């Protein structure tokens, strides 16, 4: 996955939840003013729900190595500084356990994006190579890219993992509404 494909998928995924609100907007690289200075945020989501305005900060990390706690801490600091209601970190790499624990403790959602073909694995005695994106789409109907949303589970210490994508944004929509209508 190239950096451009990664960013394009993130924006497509965010825009797939537009029908959550009539006043739903997604902006790329918006400068948001905070109490301690301005921040260039990879993407922002603004929407109105039940007569209230909400700001979601989205940081995209196209990394090869697992995401460390420190990166999630920086996003939390930005959320606090600008007074946003929610934050989402999107990554092409997995998250270290410290990052997951910090995110759960502070209500930050984590999302990983992978190629859809990696959701399907076959084993063969003759050592066939992994499916290409095109083969995976043609033979199994798998999307080019897919995402997994990590949020706190129903009990302490539990992480909920849900598949999301532009064609199936329900879990992301649920997260956007959570804590908003309570």
C-alpha cells in the first residue's frame, strides 16, 4: 500500500459515514487552533448531532513499525488543547499494547488499515504465492483495503475489534455517536 493509497482510503472511509449528520464535513490537513498553538491535523471530521457541534481529530500514521504509546499520547494532548470531542488514530501498522491501553483509558479510537487480500489466507503444498489485490477481488470479492476499529469493550480490560470499510461504516458511525447522546 502506498502512502497515497493509504490517505485516499482514510478519507474515503471517513466520508462513508456522512449520512450520520446533514452537517458532516471531512477536511484534510486542517490547521486547528489550540490553547498552546496551532496544529496541522491530518484530517478533521465536523458534524452536528442533537443540536450540538462535534470535532473529531484524525491522525494518520503510515508506518512499518508498530505504533508506540507516545504517538497516541501526542494525539490526546492535541485533543485536549483544541477542545475536540473525539480523536481517532489510523495506522497501517499494528499498535503496541501500551498504545492500546492508553487509547482505551482516554477514549481514543484506533483503526488499522490493511490490504483486503490479507484477510484471506490459503496454505498450499506447492507453495503458491500470496494472492494479488486483483486476484483477491476477482475470486473472493475482497476489497482492495479493509480496516479494523479498536475501541473499549463492554467490560474492563476488553478491547472491541470491528471490521469497517466504506461499504460497511456501521462500527465507525456507532463510535461517532457513542457518548454523544448520553
